[in-house]
C-alpha cells in the first residue's frame, strides 16, 4: 500500500506559483498544524495564498493568508 503525501502550493497575489518550503505530511491534520505555525512567516516571504494538495489533487484552496478585514 502506498501513501500519498499532503503538501502546500504557495502563490503570489496574482495566483502565480512560488517556491516555498518543500514540507510533506502524512495526513491533512499534520499539514494544517504546520501551516498554523508557519503562515505569518510565509506571508512575510511574499506568499499571499496557499492550496492544500494531496498528491496532485487539490483538497482546498486557494486560501488567502491575509486577515479577512484587510
């Protein structure tokens, strides 16, 4: 049985893909926990939105890193 990793796709304000940490996770909860700790650093590095992927399939996103009131 093979497992499929979860990972994040990083994008700029125009939706273009950006390089970012090549972190891979065994499950969605682990990926989301990591993101919860890293999102402010990602925003400071120019990432404006992310999409959670399982393999190459989108789980959800794109999700903005900016607060809803900005």
